[in-house]
C-alpha cells in the first residue's frame, strides 16, 4: 500500500512540474511575441521643409518595415534638441543625425553606434551665400555685415561655418552687424538671404543644390561665394537598446536594409539626394567632436 501511494505521489509531482514548465514556456513565448509588437521608431533632425522630410522619412519607415519585418514608424521632432532627448530616453531607436547631433547623442548614449551614411557625407561641405549684388569673394568680406546661421545644433549650418569663420579671423559674436541670427533650418536660411533680411548666411551644400535644381531659390538674387573644406557629416545612428527591445541581430538587420536602398526607392533617393548608403563608424566624427569642444558648443 505504501509503495502504491508513493508511486501515485511521484506521478502527481511529475505532472505538476510538466504543467509549470508549459506555463513558463507560454509566458516566455508571450513575452517574445510582445517584444515583436514593439514599434521601431526612427527620427530625423528637422533641418529642411517639414512636408518633404515627412514624406521621405515615411518612405524610409515603410521600406525598413518590408525589409526587416519590424513595425517601423517615423516620429517627427520639433527641433534638433528634441530628437537628441528622445534618443537619450530610448524613445527613438534610430535617427538621421547631422555630425554634431550624432556626437551629442552618442555622448549621452555611449553604446550607440553611427552605422550608415551617404557617400557624400564623407566629404561634406557648407556653402556661404549672399545676395547676388554683393561682391564678396572671401569670408573676411563678411565683417560688419548681417549674417544668419541655420539651427544652433546644425553641423553644416552652424558648427563648421563658425569654425571656418574663426579660422579666417572672424568672431561671429563681435564682427558682424549685430549678433548672428539662427534661422532654424537650411531652407529658411536661403529664403532670408533672398528676401534681403540678411546680407549673408551659411547652409548645407546638399540642401542648396536641391533648392537650385528644384528652383526653390532665385539664383538671380542669391549666390554662393565660398565653399568650405570637406568634413564628415550626416549619418544614421542606432540606439544601444535595440537588441534588448527587438532581439539579437536587429542592428545588423536594419543596417543591411539601409545599405540595400537604391535609386529605385525614389522618395528616399529624392530626400537624401543619393542612390545608395555606405557604412560608417563613430571614429569618423572625432573631428566634429574636437571642433565642437574648441568652440565650447559641447563639453
């Protein structure tokens, strides 16, 4: 009788453990399924026309969704600082940053990684523009003139133009006609010069070229008089939390999808003015960080 009772208890224990195991497996599967339902949120610095940016970035989100199986969504930002803050909080999983904002974001999220850029971003330039009636030929000619940068956090619209101005012996805080203006975006910069609100300004070379090509700026009124030396600029930076939220291998999967973009994805190609993306790395932006520290824009 005792043997029979012991056997019965043993059987009950085995079944109980098996049931617990099944519950644990279901719970684990439930967590895994929940993770896959997370939205992979991408952002971009608002450095140009909001409608164009939204159209192109929505196309990027759709393409990445199709290629990776992730649910990808573009989240607009009101300004550069808001995007960096969203990235720091882990709310933005990948962002199209300028060189400066990518450095700022990676300083706040040390394990974040700049992974992809356009070929032109390895040799990017800023252009200085003025009214066509002016006979400026060099940066020194800007002394005593009114001037506008783009956004304060812009690499091509502020950081590097300020750097080259100081190299030319111009202190933007003292040598212009009044304090320099900050327009907030590249397209606003060329419109301010075109309207005569300011004598000169600096902006992203790619945005300028697109504006000329699409006849958004009147080249009878505005001209380029100086182009800076080359520097690294824009890039896609992925947050350090993506593997935890979306699973191991997510970073590589997203990177491969970005690298597979071609001119056939017209809305993306139009926004980024490129027919492809190439790999990049954090070390490429060390000069940006050095300049930003020299100018005390970052600590």
